[in-house]
């Protein structure tokens, strides 16, 4: 699988997902503990993106934490016992699956721009 999203684009998408998580309860129309958990996930994702941008957290660690957050988002309606709330359940599962896809498409190790093995980089290096 080609990991085509770089660190900058991933960071922008992280901030967008944090905003979606923050406004999701009011837009989708759910409240109480479902909304509180949503705000907590939004804050964690925002702080994670900010600390990664400020170089306090390395990108591979960011990716591992983000994958854990995405899996928790998918499972949260059943873990926190609010799976009967269709709006909140569907919102959590949809955002969690979106985060998993984003994780799968992101190059957390910085190999996207690396030269292909067997080819020399630079002028006249046998590239395409």
C-alpha cells in the first residue's frame, strides 16, 4: 500500500478532525456522556497534533497514539455503553474509521520522498 500523505498534510487533517470531533455533538444532535467523550477525544487529538508539530513527539509515536485513538473511537459506543444512541454511535464509528484510513495512508516514517533501492538520486542517476 502506498502511503501518500506526508506529515504536513496529515497535520492539517488532524486539526480538521479535532474540529469535527469538537462540533460533532452539536451538529449530530447528541449530548451527555457521548458529547463529553467526543470533546475529550477532540482535545487529545488537538494536543497530539500540536505537540508533534512542535517536535515534542516524533511522528512514528504520533502515528501509534493516533491509531489507538481511532480504535477507541470505533469501540467507544460499546465500551461506554451508549451504543443504542444511533446518532452518537454512527458518528463515533464513522470518525474512527476515517482516522484509521488516514493512518493507513500516512507516511509516518518519512519514506515517501526516499529514493527507490537500486536507483541513484541526483543528476544523471538513472532516474525515470
